[in-house]
């Protein structure tokens, strides 16, 4: 039954139903606005769990696919090869595989929890939730798109909502943070677009035999599969035998230099989004100034789009270049780890502690990717999901603390275990997960990433362990300082969390514990997700 439904389209665009209903609700009716918006984020969550239950990792990306012609146009220009006609085709092509399945689940989980956490929003609820639902459509589409320009459209769809969510509902310096977010991510998007145009122009071709007209048509497209096949065998036309291509002169061929140009462009574009040092300063502003529920989305999902793009388009399409630059990627990862950990250690504002912590944890993802072995790559994806859940939980707690204390400066907080025992207990759990306590998800991602790195980058992996130690120091310093010690008099009578806050906290803790004690819930769908990449790396090493 599941295979007969356009399940991927339903997951992607189901928030649109809530958006349409919101447009017809009076802006003063805050209760129904919140109910409709939360229900609209619950629908893709339920559908993604249904998809997960029916997903068969052994089928890879062919388990669920949906394809339709999106844009098709004939090109009237002189042929580069001896063909009768040209067409330009872009597909509405959605698919899910071992890499995108875990991140799809992360997106729908965090999206639903952030919608619940948005009860702290005090103004313009209708506009807030409308932008929120548009943002969720873009995020889901990024992880399911299998056409480079469809991916780009969904990727860009996340920028405008985030700009307004930061700039209107953020804190004091919200407009500066929103502008910085848009500038940095706009530059990254422009670089990514150049890389995608070069990919389509040099590797996005497919020669098609038209027997009814006795002619050959050369179709350019943004198909991820076509581009990947041409890059793997650039001297042959996809879907044509040598006999069929015999009459074609001057076949399209991507030079080694062009491989490197596109790979480096993709590395920079997605490195800004990840973010990789020194392209990280915009992210600090967003973490500090955006409303906590929006930071849940930003830290929990949007940063992961950078790592996903790097894996999907950088590592998978250019394994040879990635292998040659594996040491550089590992060095960048270690720099992120140590830089983020050291600066988190000296911060006096809890939101900035978490911001620098995110930089450090994204360094572990880079290190896992640089290992280029199955253990490290699995560890990188687990770390992405784990950090997404943990950071979403921490910023959910930040929102609750700020609403009651009016500040997240460490000097203004302390002793909250007396007045808010439930919140403090969840905060301690989130802190233990962030520092990698065994039995929680943070340990699994860090352990697998470091284990994979020790196999190929032993010295750099050893340096990265110092970052893990520093993580324990800054997490314990901040979390214990907030929960224990002297309780400020003004916080002695504050109420503990409400039910609408407690539900997402409990749910996120449950997912963190589940992955910590049963990591196969994530690694099983990934089992065959990296087979083609590892085979290409093995073939290169054998030559």
C-alpha cells in the first residue's frame, strides 16, 4: 500500500495544508493558529515514521522514488556532438536512501518539537507559523530532492523564512543577525549555483535514441543519477551502447581540472552552511539573537543541510578528489573541534556556549567524513542526527529558562534545581548527552566518527580526543552552574515547565536514549547507503 502512494510528495508538502488553513484564520485567534500549525508539523512526522517502517535499506535509493517532468525545453544551437536535437530537462525527482532517511526523520521530529516550543512567541503568531511551515517544506525537500536544481530551489526556500523569523521575532540585535545570515548563506548559495550549472553543463547529459525518428537526442538534465554516472564514466554516454555512439564526434568530457573546480566550489558552499572555520561567525549571531524555537530548527536541522550537501554532492560525486583532500578535511574538522571547544569554555552566556559547542560537534562530523570508511561515515551521519536532537533539546530548555529568568547569562542563573527540578533534570541529561556519556546518542556518533578516523588519520584523531575532553569541561561548567549553587532570590518562586514544554522535552530525551542504547535504529537504514562510494574508493585504491 505504501509503495502505491506518493509518500515522499505527501511528506514534503503536507505542511502546505496547514499553511492554507492558517491563511483563512483571523490573526487574533492565537489558540487555533497554534493548534493548526502544530497539527501541520505532526502530519509529516507521522508520515515519515510510516515511511521508515516500510523502508528497505537493501533496495538503496530505489526503495521509494517519485519522478515527473518539471521543466523541458528544446535548445536551438549548434551541436557539440553529432546529434539531431537538444533538450533541457529538469525533473521533479524525489527519493530516499540510507543517507537521507535518518535526516528526514530528524527534520520532522525537530520541526514538530520546535512548533510546540513556539508557544513562547508573543506577537504575530499567524505570520510566524506561516513562515515556519514554509521553512519546514524547504528543509524536507532538501533531503529528498534528486535533481540538482530542485535541491537548489528547496535549499533557497529555507533562506527567506529564516531571515524573517530571525529579523522579526529575535532579540535585541535580531536585524543584524538576520542580515548576516542572509549575506553569508546567499554567498554560499551563489557559489553552489555556479557549481551546479557547471555540473549540468559538463556532466548532466544523456543521449537518447529515438527509433521512430531514426535520430539521437542529447538531453541535458539536473538528474543526480545521470550526473553521477557520467562522472564515474565520463567518456561514455549514459544509456547508449558503443555502436550507438560510434557516429558521434567530440564527445563531452569533464577534465580533471574541472573536477577539482566543482569539488572546491561545493566544499566552500556547503562549508559556509556547516559551518567550517573561518565561515562560522554568522552562525554565532543567529544562535544568540534568534528566538529559541527557531534556533532549535537552525542548529538541529539547517546546519545539517551543509553536511548533507557535502556528502551528497561533494563526497559521492567526487570520491577521488575527496580522497586526495581527506587530510585537509580532517584538519578542518580538528580545527573546528578544538576552536569551538576552547571558546565555549570561556563564554559567559549560555547561548554562546551552545553555539561554539555546535561548531565543535560539526568538526566531529567532518572528521568522520574524512575517514572515508564505513564506520566513520556512519558515525558522521549518526553524529548529525544526535547533535540535531541534543541541540534542539538544549535550545528548548534555553527558551524555558529565558522566559522565566529573563536572561541566559551564566552569572544570572544558579540553583535552578530547587525551583525547577524537572527542567534541571532534563538539562543535566542533555548536558551528559552533549559530552558523550555512554548510553546516550552523543556517545555513539562521537565514538564511531573517531573510530573511523583512527583507521586513516590517527594523529589528527588523537588531537580530536582533546576536544572531547574539553567538551566535558565546558558542559559541566555551564550546566552545573545553572542547576546548582546559590539560587537568586528573584528565581525562588518561578514555576517549573508547563505540560506543553514538558512533552517535547520528554520526547527528545526518549529519542536520545533510544539511539544511545539501540543505535541500529539509525545504522540499519544506512547499511547500504555508502556501498557505491566505498566501491569507487576501493576501485581507485586498487588501480
